């Protein structure tokens, strides 16, 4: 019997991002019997559940502060509170299982890191190597994975789908069709 494993989010490490002053590591359940597992994060209102989803979007290259529920870049760095001073840097690391090679790079595990400091200097790393945002976006698109689409479904997003214009709705499905990679490359070239 061949055990088939789909690409999935293995773990997330958040440090200095929004409400996460302490370094927090989350480990997600692997697929079992060829099916994806479900991990639920529960907590009272305002405890930071949506900040986890924001961290996932951000590490995948999200550029829109509106989507990240902030106004300016430094809004995503821990601003201080509960007796702690503000932090100088936010860093999020996401580890994806790539044993099905859905991302066409020779790693069974792909580790993506994004960091930013208060001076605005930021960095993307793929498996420890500094990377351009463009290359990260292409890699994610090749795996039909990305921050802007169905990979991360935020609060109220499904409610808004029927109200979107056809072209906004098309954007949502382009990623699933596998054409996003080519759109990103075309935009870069023009
Ligand atoms: P709800 O269930 O109401 O949607 P939630 O658990 O999803 O809530 P979040 O929206 O993720 O909560 O978290 C909101 C909290 O994050 C607020 O307390 C807010 O003060 C805190 N927060 C957001 N940005 C920062 C920041 N830069 N520094 C410190 N705290 C922050």
C-alpha cells in the first residue's frame, strides 16, 4: 500500500508579531489515512486567534495592511502591553510538508520565514536562504497555495463572496486553477 501525503502546514512559529510577545510554536496535525487533519484553535474574544491567521497570510507575503487589519507596517510588530515594552522585530516561520514535492524544490520540508523591524527592513527566507518576494510568490503559486485566496479563509470572507464582482471572484479561483504562477510572472515582466 502506498501512503500518499499531501502538502500541509506542519508548524508555525510566531515571535513579536501582533499580540505574540513570547515566541509561540504551533504544531499542526499531519494527515491520517491519506486525509487532512483538522486543528482548531479556541480562545476568548480578542485572545489572538485571528492574529494566527494574519501571521500565516503575512509569512506567505501578504502586502495589504488592510487585509492584515493594520494601517502601517509597524502595526504588525508587538506594540507593548501587559507590562511588556514594545518589540523591535516581528518574525514568523512556517514549515510546510513538501514530501509530495508539490513545491518543485528538492526539500521534503519547506521552511518559510518573514521578518520586519521598526525601521522597515524586512527579509524573506526559504529554507534559510534569503529570497525575493517574487520568488516566494511564484513558489507558493506553483503549489497552488497563497495568501490571497482560498488557502486562508478569513472571518466574513465567505459572506462577502456572493457580493463580489465577477472579476474579484475570478481572482479567488485563479489560484485553484494553477494559473496564478503565470499571472505573477506576466505582471513582473510588464
Ligand atoms: P475575536 O474572537 O473577537 O475575533 P481573536 O481571538 O481573533 O478575537 P485577534 O483579533 O486575533 O483576536 O486579536 C486581537 C488582539 O490582538 C487585541 O487584543 C489587540 O490589542 C492585539 N494586537 C493586535 N495588534 C497588536 C500589536 N501590534 N501589539 C500588541 N497587541 C496587538
